[in-house]
C-alpha cells in the first residue's frame, strides 16, 4: 500500500491529526497544521506557525514530481521515460536528448532535424565567446574558463534574460523554452570544445552539419585520431554509451542546483552556470579528480591494504565509493566496466589499484555492513582518461552528457508552474542579542534616567508652603510652577520621541541631559519667582524626554511576552520618583536657608488641542492614562497642605509621609508586571494563538480593568475634611499606600498596552502619552487647591474617585464585527485569507451573524491595489443597497442570482444571511493581474430609512473598469451619510488563470481618486463630466 492516512498525536497539546499519504509521501505543508502555543517558547522556533521538517542535505525529501528518470536502488534498474538502459544502449546523443526533453523517442527525421538545429546553433555562437576564452590563461582550471564562456555567451543575448524582458519569458511559453534548450546544449558543446582545445594549445575546429553531436564535440575539443584526423570510432562509441548512463540521475546535485536557480524563473544558461559550479565540487563530478589524486598518492597495489585501514580509521577519504541512494552496487558500475573493456588501458596503472581497492573493500565487513560499494565515479574517470581527456576537465566532459537531464528538468519545471525554492532553517543563536542580565541592566539604567523628570517635578512639594512664603506668593501661584513644569513635560517629549525614533536613543539622551544639567545650574543661582517659573519649564523640557526614552529602550530589547515584567521595571523610576522627590525635598527644605521674597510675575502658556484623543482606540487609552495620572497628582499636590492643616506636620515629616506612596508604587511595579506577563501567557496558551495575531488588549485589560476599580474604595475614604476628630495618621498613610499601589498598577498596564499597540515607534507613542498625562496632571495640580477652597476636601476627592471609576470602560474599544462570507467554491472566509481568482467569479453568500434583523444594510466591495496609468487607486466592485437579514426560508429569492437561500442556514449563517431586495451597481469579480494578487475589502453599513443614493456617483453603475476606478470611499460615505461601518472583512485574491505575457506597467508614483462634484451642480453636467473624465485608454487590472 502506497497511500493511506498517517495518524499523529502531538504530546505538547494532546491534539490528534490525520495527514494523508499519497504514493508513500506526505506533504510538508500538511505538517504545518500541527501547531502548539508559542507562549514561553523561543520565537525563533516558530512554534505557532506549525511543525517544520528538518532534513539536512534533503536525504529523505522529495521536491518535485517528474516523469524523466527513475533509479530502483533495490533492483538496480534505471528507467528513462519508461525505457530501460538496455533498450537505449545503442542510442545516440540526439535520441537521448529528444527522449528526456520532449518525452518521446525520436523518429529518424526528428533525429536529423534535432541534429541540424543543434549544429546551426553551434555555428551561431558569437566570436566574442571565442575571444573571451582564448584571452584567459591556458594553465588555469577548466571551471573558470567554462563559467567565463557561458557568461560571455549570455551577455551577447540579453533579451534571453527574463529580468531584462518580462517574467513570463519562459514559464508556460513552450516555443521559447524549446528554442532555449537547443541553444543552451549547443552553446555548452562549443564552449567545452573551446576550453579543451585552448588548454591543449591547438586550433579550434568548427562543427559540421555532416557530423553527429558527439562527433562535433570531439572535433571541437581536438580529440582526433592522429592518422585520420577524425574522431576514433571506438572512443566515440564509448563516449556515446557512457552518455546513456550519465544523461540523468534524478535529483543529483547538478540537476538540483540548476532547478533551485530555475525556480526564480531565470534563463537556462544561468541555471547551467549553477550546475557547472556544483559539478566541480569534490563530492560530485569533482570526485573523479579527487579520486585520480588519491590513486596517485597510493602509488601501487601493495599499498592498498594500508590505504584501506586509513579509510576505516578516518585518516583519509575514499572518493567514488558509496552512494546515498544505493545500499548495494551502483547499477551503472557494471556497464561502465564493460565500456572499459573496449578501451586501451594497458598503460594505466591506476586501474589496477582501483580494482584492488574494490577487491579488498568488498570483502571487508566495515564496508559491507555500511552498504558501501563502488559508484559510477569510481570507474567512470578511466573512461574519460582513456578517451583522451585530462583528469581536471573530466567534470566538464561529464556535463556535456548530464546537460541532457539538466535541460529536461528545466523544461519540465518551466511548463509545470514549479514553486520558488525557499526552505527555512533552524536558528540556533539567542532570539535576542541581549542576555537576561544585560536586559535588566539596560532597563534599570533607563529607569534610573527616567527618575529625573518626576523627581524634579515633586522634589519641592514639602517646601511649597515655605517657598510661597519666602517668595510672597499664594499657594495657587506656586502651584503654577508645577503646572508650567508639567505642560513642558508633556510638550517636550513629542519632539524628543520622534527624534529618538529617527536618530537613535543615544543622541536623544545626550540632548535631554545637556538641557537638564544647564537648567539645573542656572536654577540654583536664581532668586525670583519669574526666573523659577521659566527655568522650571526649561528643566522640564530637558528631563521629560527620558520617560519616553525609557519605554523606547525597553521596547528595543524585550519581546511582547516579557513586556509586562520589564516595562514594570522601566516604570519604577517614573512612579517611584514622585514619592522619593518629596522626601529629598523635605530634607533639603529643613537645611536650606529661606529664599528672598520677590514680587510675583505670572507667565501664561496656552494649551494645544489634544487631537489624539479622537483617534480610536489609542485616544481612549491615552485619555484613560491621563485621567489616572491626573488623579494621582491631584492627591500628591493636595497632600502637603492637608497633612499640615490636619496633623500639623513639619516639612520634613510631610516628606517622610510620602514613603508609603513610594512603597506602594514599588510593590505595584514589582508584582503587577509578573501578573500581567502571567495573564498574557495564560491567554496565549488557552487560545493557542501566535503572539503576532494575539489580541493583546484583552490580555492587558483583563488585569487592568479590575485593578482600576480598586482605587475607588480608598479614594472614597480619603475625603475627611479637617475636623475635631481626624482619622489616625496611620490610617491616612495606609490609604495613601493603597491608592498609590492601585493607581500605579493601572497606569503601568496602560503604558504596556500603548507600547504593545505601537511597538515600532515606542518613543513617539510614549511622548504622546506624556503630553496627555502631563496636561491633565497639570490641570489637576492647578485645580486641586481652588477646588478644596471652594467645595472642600470631601467633595474634591469624591470627584477624583468618580474620575478614576469612569476610566474603567474607556480603554475597551468596540471592534468592528467580522462580516462572514463565502463563495460557492470556498469555505467561510476570515480576515486575511487568500482565495484563488477562479473561485470568486460568482456572488458570495454573506452571513447575517451578529447583525440586527430589523435593520436594512448597504454593502460596498472594493479593490485597494488597482494600478491606473502611473497611479495607484481604488476600484469599486459592488455597490448593493437594501440588504435584509433572512433568518429562515421565507421563499425570498436573491434577485441578483435567483437562487433559493434556505440551504445556506448553517455554519456562520445560522443567524441568517443577507439578501438584496433591489439592484445596485452590479458585482464585478476580482481579477488581479497575472502572477500577482490584490487586497479586497467588504464593508457593511446601516442604511437609514431616509437614505438616498447620491446622484453625483451615478457613473458607478456601468459594469466597467473605467466606471469603477478612482472610487473615493471616504467621500462616498460622507456624501451618502452612512456613518461608520457595522461589519467588515478583507481578503487577498491570487491570480490562477492561464499563463500569459503581462503588459508592462509602470510602478505607481501617486494615489489617484476620481474628483466628484456633489454639491450645487448637475452630476451629468459638463463640470462633473469633466471632473470624472479619464485620460487615455489604459488597461485597468482590478
């Protein structure tokens, strides 16, 4: 039995698989269905991409299906298109070439025609090829001479190179392929003759129409009898018979290397160059040269036993012995020995050494148990040396015969749409260039660098009351320095973030710290409120970029599966510094002399519009993070005054009261990252998804949502105003610890999610995040004292608690539901699926799953990858209004194809399917150009009851490419007042039609969309018609 089913149980997942067996072969693609969760594995192993096959040297792998030749290792049989070797023994080169390349044994007339075509092409080899070879040293190896000759020949015919003309020059083009085969065989014969005669120092003699191909080869190579000046008939016969053995041998290295090159659809000369280079390796045809060298080193038959012992002890190598395909005697050896009997080898002492090696090795258990026997190369080199070839040109001489098989396989490959050879490999180095220790050191350094911005922002919180008194300003005015600091803290990273993503992290760090250090020096020397206000803004501009840079550095060195843990470490500086700053500030405040009072001056900085808040889902996450941050700062900014007014604490004690807040942030950052990573791995393992396709928002918000709710309780408790019986200080500090712990956890999770969603530009997104949070934090610090003065502590912090609670639903984006559909010949199509063009000709069946059956819908179907002239554009393929959900068989017919739909209430259509009750712009099937693919999109909109088709788009109804090209989706949606789509899907359509020569098309340089006049004019008028007019008569592939 050669066919059946292979049953596999994957021990990693306990999943069972059935892999079909056809002709004792399983498809490697079928093994890709065996997948395992990628969480916790080395990403370089591609676990989620499916099981791979590791086969070094392709020892048990088939790469093509071929009808050219077959060798039976067990029975020692060679077949060529069904003919045995004995049946072909008396055939000529032309017979074998016709049989292997064109699949039939030639008639006498076909043989003559083939010989004439070969000779004509040999005579047509340009003189520049002759000059190229003759211009090189005669003493060099034949390999570079042959490669130079082939390259020179190819240079004379650039129109035969597909890259210089068009991709389909050969693929599927029978006429071009057949002509190229004859030209290549003829060219190699001439080049071989030129090389051999050049190295011998004799004149090159051209071929003749009166001779066979082999006879012309001998004449051109200078292998002539000294008396008759003609090829020796015996030697010619031996060469011809050896060609029968050597014409093809399956996927031998010469053929396989040529096919690898051919898989790129290149010309046969380039493929032959690959084969020549491979043939000269000592493990292929070059083994004949190595064997001659080995025999020369042995010297005599007496030394053979010693040599055999050296082979067994692996001190030396025996070339020409053993074969990967044959565990017994190579079936070509005995015919080669029969050929040798017809040649004069009386003066060749090496043959006796060779026969002695076989005699001893065949009786030795070492060789017999390993299935090592002579192969064709072991005796083959004696055939060529007896004919008159030098040992180092034997590989090239063998290629004059093997070229039959090379061209046969090249032709077969070009006419059967073979695949590009692109195997994978096992990556053995670490996935990350950094070790775990290096990662931690880098992240810790970035975290320390990020402490300067929040520490500088909060370092004088304990001294706010003292500074206000020293400078003779109010608490609201001194808070304005915090507001100014935070405004610049939000603005500056938008520049440094983009700069870091473009120029690199190091230059950005240097710039930030240069500004920060200079501002600190000047700030230490100032003694006025205006100077404090301005210098704090400059100080903020320098230090604030380090926060975004820390996240960028983390994203550079860690993977998404590690992001929770390492981003928590990155956030340590940003979230711990606000607590350490007041402690340090309290210490300095008690030891620093008072500032000299100065008249206050106020500087006004206008706020910019935060347009990013309106971009979903990033805007919602940024807003959530900003509100969390603002709540945190509303507490820290109001805390010093409350601690002094309620408990009468000094500046130092107020600073020490921030220790619980620091402890909360530290513990939160430590344990929160571990929990986030654990939840990430748990959800990946549960859904068995690849990291690249994983819905990371669910994994992050699964922890972040519950954590965000928890600050509500301690915040609600943290609202007691100064009273006769204030709560114990320990309780207040406990509440501060809890608030800090929960708010920090939420803030950190949202930071991780932002980097997840924008991992290619982490510095830029964190800079934007900084902008939002700092603006909102600035607003909180500016408003907290006025709010306390007007409404009291209880009302103010109840408002803060409500803000925190309102954040919970904000980051949960509502995804557009998938619009499930299928074509009559496909299964249900998921986003990103690839479908063949031939299967999309009919109208699709569209599921109503997840849709409201009470509503009416409108469908748009369009192609995103249309090329129109020099421009890229969008083409509408289907406009269908008035679509209804049908939940059961109501007898309603699909008016566009008149088929009953009751049999479609299954699978994804168990919620019904969509049918149309009127006609729209008719469906145009996808039609990507040859050898290409396009992206296609379905969008479904809710059709309002008062919907009217915009008449300015009446040009879309003809079922033509020119009518549908240039479709502006956004403009149509706006004019038709459709709103956002309620469902959508996209897929890729590949061309699988007949092989044709594509029309050359210039690469698109701009995007073109049709200009439509939809207001105040008749769409049929001259202005609109002129705007819609397309120039030229160009072909549009859509």
